[in-house]
C-alpha cells in the first residue's frame, strides 16, 4: 500500500510527458532566445514577462526576483506559492557573490519520530500529504530579505503587476490542465471540499485568484509582518491547525531567512558558485564535478559509454556522502572543506575502473577522520546592470501537501518529507538520510536544490537550476557539462536527454526513448542496472548563458511551459 502510494505520487509528479525533447540537428545550432541586456527564464511566460518588465522600468535583478517569485505563486501553483520556500544564489555586477536560505523549517512542536507508527516504521502519507507535512514557510521572508538588501524599486511598484495578474487571471496551459486533473481527487480528499484548482478546466480557460490578489495587497501595505504576525498569519495558522497541523503563530513569528556563504569551487577554468547547506546541492555538485575533472569526458563524447560511467560513479559516491554528512548547518557539523577537497575525492574514486560498475552495496559514505556524526521550480535572471541571480523554490511535492488555504489563495508545502523520518528509510525521492537530517524543532530539512552561477575567466557566464527532487543536482551538472565539455548552446544543453544515479536505489535512471539501446546494453553488461521506467522526464532546467559577444542566450526547458523573456 505504502509503495503504491509512493509510486502514484512519483508518477503523478512526473506526469508531464516527455514528448518534446528536440532532436538536435547535426549542423545548425539550436539557440534559445537571444537578448542584449536582460532576461528572465522561468516556468511561466507570465512570470518571465513580469520580471523582465520590472527590469525594463529600471529595476534590477533583485527587484525582478521579487516580482517573478510572486508571479509564479499566481500562475504556477504547482510549485510557486506563499506557502513554500527556496534558495537564491547571486553574483552582483561587481563580482560579489552570496546566497539566501529561505528554506522551510520544522515547527517547534516537531519531534524526531513524529512520522513513525507504533512499530517504529515511517507512515509516508503523514509527512507527504495534509497539514502535518507542512514546514514553516519561508517565501515571504525570502523576498523581503532580498528587497531590503538589494532592491531599488518600492515594493508596491514591484508587486502591483502581480496583483493585476491575480485579478485578471492566467490562461491554463494543456500541461497545467492535465496536472490539475491528475490531482483533483487528492485535492478533494485533503481539503474535504472543492478548491480553486479542482474545477474542470480546459486549456485556455482563465483562472483568477482574487483571494491571492487581496493577500498580496495586504502584504504590500504591511510588509513581511502581514504574513508572519498579521491577519494573514493568523488566518493561516487557524487553517493549518483546524486541519490537524502543529504550526503556531510563534513558529511563524520566529521564522527568518538567512544569508549564507555559497559553496565555491573550480572546475577546469570555470568557477562554480552554488547553494550551501541546508541544501546538499552545492556540496554534491562540487564533489561530482571534482571527481569527474581528471577524466577527458569531452573526448569520450556526450552521453557515450565512458562518459556515463564516470558521471554515474561520481554521482553514486557523492549521494552516499549526502545521506550521511549533510543536514542543517545550524544543527549539524558538516566537514564541507574535506568533502569537496581533492585528496578526499581522489581517494573516493580510487576503486573505480571502466571494466565494471561499482555496486552501491560496496560504497558507503567516505571516512573522514576526526568527524563525529552527531514540486519545485527554478528561475534565472540577469539584469542590464550585470547582476545575475539563480533561484530555486519549492512546495516539495506537486502542490505541496495539497492543503490549500482558500482565504489566502495559496497551497502549503509538504517539505517535512525532506527530513529523514527514520535512518536508512527512503523519502519521497528515494533519498535516505541519517542523524544529520533527523527532525528537530526549528531545524531546516536537507534539500537538493542547486541554484548555481558559473563564472568563466572571472566574469559571469551562466545562471542555471532546475526542479526534480534528487535529480536536481545531476541535471544541473549535465547542463553545465553540455555547454563546457560538449560545446552545446544553452538551449541545446537544456534539451539534451539526461540520466541520473543517486547511490540508492542502485539503478541508473534514463529519460525513456532518448538513449541508444546498444549503449544501454553495453552499460548493462558492465553491471549497471538500467531504468527507463521511473521517470518520463529528468529535471526541467532553466538557464541563461553569456555568449562570447556579450549577448544573453536563454535556455527554457521544453519539458514544461518554460519561457525566456528579455530585452
Ligand atoms: O528541496 C528539495 O530537494 C525538494 N523539496 C525538491 C522537490 C522538487 O524538486 C520537486 N520538483 N520536481
């Protein structure tokens, strides 16, 4: 029963059909949108357009971030919301880099075994669906932290177009219609009533979210406090508690977004800046890229046998470390420098050879002497001033906990499932964890979100990221490698078929009908377990690349409705 449930969630989550991976032409490069000065690439045309318009008015990338994020809450309720959280990595025009953590956290009343039954076994439904699955939301704290530090336009000017969008409504796309239909029953079940998104929509219908428009207006007037201590916060807590949740007004009032030092590492002549814990993204990306660096994958070829082997083996080892060492840095000591250092990583790959796959059963987390253990969406923005940001936000599962706050006009996350409910037991994404990611009051759950900025020759080169749970890290990895090692354009790099390995389960997941059967057979013969069933798509990458002539190329993933807009 539990497995059926998980399978259902997983397949619904990835129900968007992989019918659009472009066949790449041999000769002509496939280019994304090219603009001269500024660009937003996000999951919805409306959100990209609102963000770009803010910059056209003279706002910077940070102003555009606030507008884009809220526009996604209107037009992309699958992952955009006021009830979730995220991470932003930035690089300012002067080269300053930094990161913001507005990840959800566990409520004060949360405790380690809260999702276990009387036999000590996890009850996945409890951490995945309904009010008990909700972590204290960080989104509004996040956008206000960004605005306070780097914003240039008044919040009213930034958010008014979003209020208009919510009042005027957005057009349902075909992909969106299918998703609403897939989740209709679950919406009814969790909310015990119909909700705005449980109606029978056709593609092209308009959805107006009047309640969300009113909430945003109160937020414009009263600021972040409106959400964390004001009328909206009170309504939210009442709604969560009346549905069996444990979040209190104290939880909301104590929530703060945190500025963090991003993970920075070099890969050949690139300098990569990515999200630090409580996301595992930056550390794992660094580990994988550093393990791959000594191999000449550009000579092996894109998605060829030896390339897939090297990447898979590096991924296997990095995800094994993730499961043991990584968690909220405010609760767990994480040996980041060692984990991403060359001596450790060289040793980690020392038992790899091209003859045969290393079974995951033979891989444990690496030993570090002296160490004591004690549905997401991405957008990238570049402005006309040279600032760049990379933001990944999430409700975790599609529409989060499925609990909708009708008075506020938003879904609420099910981020609590990103904790390790029990050591060694997989979560929704098959990821396992240990003490480092155990539940504790006010702790942030470990993430895989990997908003990333890449510099080349000390100047900004690429902003990239994606949704996809555990596959986020490996999708970002492949996109960077596709451009740097295999000479693709940004759009081609995003389009190219992807594969994924995460240590456990010991399988390599491939996007179906995208890889040569002969190649898959060769991998099989070397001991790799091939899985083309689990996921129709892997990731939904959005990115922006600076071309040699200084113009910007957008890469918007056709696996979704993603769109680049700029000028
Ligand atoms: O933070 C994380 O790693 C997960 N909550 C992300 C979930 C996700 O990417 C779902 N989207 N496809």
